[in-house]
């Protein structure tokens, strides 16, 4: 195991860096360590925010000093390798997507760029479950790992000023989902009718870092049906435990 690096982040923040690279094993360890810190130091720690290869720990300096917290986290880190071997405990969320057309205006470019048909791009994109490495950019934007290099595509030279909420895109070796209307430079290949971020809800996020997303291709008729159900508050997203997923 690589030695942890600690960095101060204000009076009550501690950045814990696990590695200097981004990959699935490192991110798995980040989430394992995050869960253990919350479980064992919950009374001393307010929040733990996982990222690709590090995590931010917000603590109460009146309850524990920074040096003692670092020692405790370093000790917990030695246990994290055990936790990695167990199921992640997160969930898999199925995201219905209408690919191509006005909902995915860059699908044909992604296909041409990779010498594939649009049908092949869709098949590859929906073939696996994607780990949410971290959340960022805008509330609910998932940075996903696990996309096939066969459908990788460059960012737009000039970003769009406005991307519709629910748009699914590709940028380099990553795929992601725009939870709300915003600017962006990713290649748009489809859109979901789901409302994955609702600030007025008691649980505003449909998923969190460490969960898995699985994209499912739907028709225009299905899109319209789901959109109506979502607007009425009647749609129940497909959510399963990660242990049930067979990739």
C-alpha cells in the first residue's frame, strides 16, 4: 500500500491523498477509506468528500487536533484493504437514454471518429456499468470510470453555452451525465428523461460517488412516457444493490 499524504485545507479541512494516478483500484480504496472513517470517527468528523484519488475530511478542531486525526486515519487506512475485498455496498442506478437525433447531436461524430456505426456506439456505451469516481462540476454531475476506449472522442473545440438537463456525453476516455442545464464541451450522444438532481427533494441526488450507473437505450415513445411519469412524480427509477450486478 502506498503511504498516505496529508494536506491542510483551512482550519477544519484535511486532504488525504492516496496516490498520484487515477484508476479503479485507487478509487475503490478512496471509497473504502471514506466509509471506514465515517464509521469509526463519525463523532469527530462532519463530512468526507471522496474524489478520484483523494478525499477531503471536514472535522471539528475543538474535538480533535489535526495531528491526532492524521494518526487515526493512517491506522484506519491499514484496515481499508480488508474493506476493499468486500462488496462496495453502493447501488446501481439504471439510466434510460434516448440516443441520437436532437437528443444526441454528436452521436454520429463519435461513430465516425471511431470507425463505428451509431448502433455500435450505443451497444458499447450500454454494455457495462460505470463506477461514479466522484461528483463535481455542477451538483449531481458524475465522473464515470470504465468507458471503452473504442468510443472515446475529443471534447468540442468550442463548448456549448447551454446543454439541456439530462444530456449524456463523452469527453476523451470518460462519459458523464449533465444533471441540469449548463454550459459544457462534451460530445452529446443522448439524453435521459430522469430528473437526477432535484434541489427541492429531501434526497436531491439520485446517486452518489461510489455507486454504479448503467445506461439503457430507449425509444422516443418510451422517453415521452417516462418524462410524463417523472413530471407527475410517478416514475420509480430502477435501482439495485451492486452485489446483484453482473457486468
